[in-house]
């Protein structure tokens, strides 16, 4: 089904509201138009390109907020963080992340993104993973953009333990889920 | 307590029998002697240096045995494999594997070693991780040599599922345990 330009531009705004980090290529495929059409739509609607959209979210320096590790040790790019509550990161899957034979992203990269997000969300100087249960729900391929969201489920400060649930999605499809039991200590 | 040379050489042989991939540095620390003394002991006992010991185990080309992935995609070095039964790999932890702040190895490296060993032990062309429960038992530091052993616990060929348990040790201390539920298919 083809949309009118007006319909498409409305849907485009809705889609970007729900999935702000979708690429022009994915938008073009979704609306069955060319990438060039999407670019023109964005220009008319004054929507910056993806790189700029990510940058504008990330202008706030998360490096100052993250306490448990230096920001450059995080696998993936933090795009939102609220310490001890939740955090979101983005990881672009490239050829280097996949098995040569089947093009499927290797599990430890998805684990690394989720695990480092679980460390980053902790509002303490030391955070170590004690235990984790992870499920690979759907294969991820090169070119996919994985958005991981970590939510702090509970904290037991007497036991220095925090439980975190991480859900990773590619365009609204869940690809990975992990529960992380973290050990935390404040060095002071 | 100091040992006589004879006692030490006997203990050295026992230790190398139990932990063949221990370094001269660790042996020296264990027996409270210099590294040079250990080297002389090895020469007298005709025990090759560690690199040669690993090589002699690995002369048999495991690349031809592993079916589920190319050998260069395995994280760590396979030193023994018996398809659909068990496999052992070795990973030397370097500065690149640890958190800058506390020198503790990042969880995803231990996970990557264990997970790729769980893939490698499968006697099929396609093996994917479905679910995993992992426990980080003890912190691992730069300089540690992690020996991971994967054991196939059970297989349900009708459900294309194999359960694997991986235990990773540093000098006989368990540092990581993981259960992996693997999906497997033969492309034929």
C-alpha cells in the first residue's frame, strides 16, 4: 500500500517519535519509497539526519554522570541515563560483530552491550556482575542498530546488590533479554 | 616452608601434571624460589617451556575437527576437543581485557571464551546460543590464564537442543560457571 505524501509525513513523525534512532534506509523500506524521498521528507519537516539526532541527545556529557566506569569503557553509546533507575545505549552491528558463516551477531557483543550498561547505571564507584541470565530471542545481523534499555528492578543496599533487567531491541523487536545481579560498593 | 631440590622437583612434576599450563612465574611463587630456579628444574627434568607444552598439545589441528565455526573465530585457544562431549580452551588475560579502574577482567571476555567454546564443541554446522545462565565466581586479573572446560550435559536432537556446562578456572580456582542452551542444525 502506498501512502500520500501527507500520510507518509505524518507516519514518519509518529515512527520517529517511537523509534528516534531508525535509519533513513529502514524508513524507506517501511514506507516503500526511496531513501531520497525520506531525506526530502525530513528536510521539509526539519528533522535532522540520524547522526545529528543522536548527537543532540548525547550533547549532555554522560561521562560526568556515569560513576562506575569511564565512559569509553562502555560497549555501545549511552544515549540516556538516570543513575540507579534506567539507561539506554545504542550499538551498531558491523561485519566485525558477526559470525562469518551465517552473518549472525555473536552473542558476546550483545552481552557486552547489556552488561556494560548494567554496570554504567549503578550509582557507585564499584560495580561488578555476580550472576546473569540471558536469552537470545532473535538473531541480529550486520547493519542492525541495537537499542539496549537497562532498568533497575530492585536494590538491597545491605547486601550491596542491585538487580537490573536489560532488554535489547532492533526496530521494536526484542532480540535479547538479560537479568543482571550486580555487586556494588562505594569507595569512601 | 622451603623444599629440598628433590622435593621441589617431585612437587613440580605433580603440579604440572594437574595444571599443565601453569607459568614459570606462578610455579616460582608457589615454591618460593626464583623463576630461574624453576627454569633450571625444568631443564633437568626435560620439561619443555610453557609455550612448547601448549604447542605440543595443539599440534593436532583442531581447525579440522571444529565444525560449527572457523577456528579463528574462537575466543581463546582450543587445546582439547571431543565433539559433542567436551572441549578445553585457554585465554590469557591481558591489560586489554580488564577495567582500567580496578584491574578486574570484564565479564564479557570470560563469557566470550565460554560461549565460543560451547559453540565449538557442537558437532553440527550451525550452533546458536539460546539461553545462558552465568556466574562470575571470583575476579580475574591481568596476567591470569583462564582454562575453560565445556562439558556436554545432554542433547535433545528432536528439539535441536544441547545443554552445555562451562567451568573456567585460574590455577584450579573456579572463576566462572555458565550453563548454555544451544540450538543446533545440520545443513544437509
